[in-house]
């Protein structure tokens, strides 16, 4: 049951936003050390301005013919629920109570729905908690990838599916935290520490410094997010998957419109 269909134009837009997203997160490892971008402090702000434009284009492409009223209603309900749930944790001590909902919904309603839900949920929660800032586009894009990839996981049912989703949630939570660190790490420290970004150094060496920085700063929160996601997926997955699939069957998004017969 695919609630949000991704047409050819929307697929191209998603792919281009993915390329821009990779550049936004990984530019410290890819940029020429001789360029001003490698030594300036405006790169995260530049991408923070570009990413919302890219996300808006993708959302427009997806919504044009790819979302009906029932999909929009489901998206609104789940976005509001996810925003409310995030207030309960909001990353405090690593407790993150929103990723499980994005993963389960993306699993049932498809990668397009998961992509949109990740964006709208993080945006709504930021408005609710006052968390709007240059970091928000990175959070939105990261959550969008989490929801989209959940919809692309292999087919499974029963306990195997729950274990698959829990394992995916654990890995996705850690990767999400790693990518967010990568987006601001080059400017978080000075140039004279053992975990500082070194422009032009080998990618492997900079990645090793980033891993050391993550271990020293945010790994506890990332592991907390991963454990919380696993626990909530296992605790609520069986019920929510069943509820979502029943709603998807009743909505019949993939069925053609039945025209009345005049015979």
C-alpha cells in the first residue's frame, strides 16, 4: 500500500536532493583544501539555506499528483503525533521518542510517505519546541532518509519483521547522529586538538578524528536514541503495523477510481 506515489519527476527531485544532502553533510571530507570553503565558517549556513529550497521542491513534486486527500490527512495526523511524542524526549539523555513512528509508518505506507513524514515531523516538532535554527534542515533531511529507507527494507512478517525494523532503527539512529556531527564538526573545535578537522588531510584520518569526536561528545546520546527506538519498535510495532495496514487497506490508495455505471 503506497500512500505517496513518487513519479519520474519526483524521483529525479529526490535524487537531486539526495546529492545535495550528501554534499551538505560530507563537504568537509570532499572539499578542496585550497578553497575558501575549507577554511570559512559559512558552509553550514549556506547549506542550511539551500536544503530547505531543495526540500520544498521535492515536496512540491511529490504532492503534485502523488498525494490524495487521505494521504494528506494521514500525514497530518502522524506528523502532529510525532511532534507531540518528540516533546517527551527531545533528545534529553539520549531519549528520542519519534524515530520509531517514522520507521513504522515508512515501512507500511512506502518510501515516499516515509520521506515526507520525516520532513514534516521534524519541522512540526521544531516549531513546537522552539528548535528552529540552522541545524533544522539537516535534522529534517536525516529523518527523511530514515523514513524513506524504512519503506525500502526487504519483505518480512511477524517477529522477523519486528527484529528487522528494530535492527534498522538501531543502525539508523547511530548513523543519524554521526551525520549531524559531521555537519558542524569542522567548526566545533579549534585547529589544535587531536579530534579537530584538518582541511586537505586524508579522508580516513579525518573520519577517524570525527569518530573520536563522536565518542567523546555525543555517542552516549546516539546510543540512547538507538536503544529507545529499538524498545519502542519492539513494544509497539506489532500493534501499530497492524493498525497502519488496516488503514492502508481501507484507504485503497493504489486502487483506480471506480466510475459509476449507467447501464
